[in-house]
C-alpha cells in the first residue's frame, strides 16, 4: 500500500467513536454543493461508504442532520467529505462514522453539476469507485479492491511484529539499533558506546 492511499491530516472524525469500513461510492462536486451527494445516497447499497471531493471548501456544509439520518436509514456505513458538515451534534449523537474537513452553519447549494463513481483525490489520497475505505481515530485509508488480500497479509504480519516489539518494550528488553546505521549513512558521527 502506498502513501497515496492515506488521507492527509485535514480529515477529522465527526462521530463519537467507532471505525469506518465499506466499499467506496465516489462523488465529485463543486464546493459547497450537495446535489450529487443526494443522488449517491439514493444509489448506495447497505454498507457503502460515500466519499465526496468538494475541493476541501468549508464555506458551505455538504450535509447535516437530515441527510445523515436518511443515509443511516438506508444502511450507508459512513462518509468521507472533502468539505464541511453542519449539525455537528447530530453527527456525534447518531455516531455514523464520518470524516470531514470542518464544520459550518451555512447550508449547501443544490446546483450541480457533478459526477458519481469517478476517480477522486482527497488530501493526496486517490479513491476509485469500489475501493475499500477504512477509518478510525487516526484517519482514513483506501485499499484498491484488487490489493485487499495482499494488504491484509502484510498488515497481519506487521501487527504480529509490533505486538512482539511491544512485549519486549514492556519487559524492558527492547534495544533498537536500526537508527545507528541510518545515522551513519546520513554522515552523523556516533559517540563510542558507553
């Protein structure tokens, strides 16, 4: 998995707790305009995640309480919005996993145009229709559907290695040395061992 599959720090969780997982429905929309987002909610299957690129503009909200309630009723798993929401308390109360750039009280336009299920990019993260979207308190990543099995295997191996490392840290036996070689390659002089 490449860094192009991880969103930047501008996306923040708008829900209380929980994780996001589902298949991407992508939306490209003008800043502050949610016409195509309404259609995407209508098209969504249960468990889908709607990912919308509206240019990162936070002048007008893309959605609020009523759209969130409608989407939840249709089984939408969550949202990733390169734009703003409104009715922030409703996002906390309903706790539908949702990530956005910010919050504003100003409502959206409904003029269009836009596109659904097209390639989009949010904060350096490229999202294709059907990608697996995952999110937690640290942020959002996407996994191309053809790479899911490989990423799962690599993630499981990394998780096992980090669990072992944490055991060593807790036991007081963790003695990392990898950075000495990196510092040496960077031309840093290292003091002799004490």
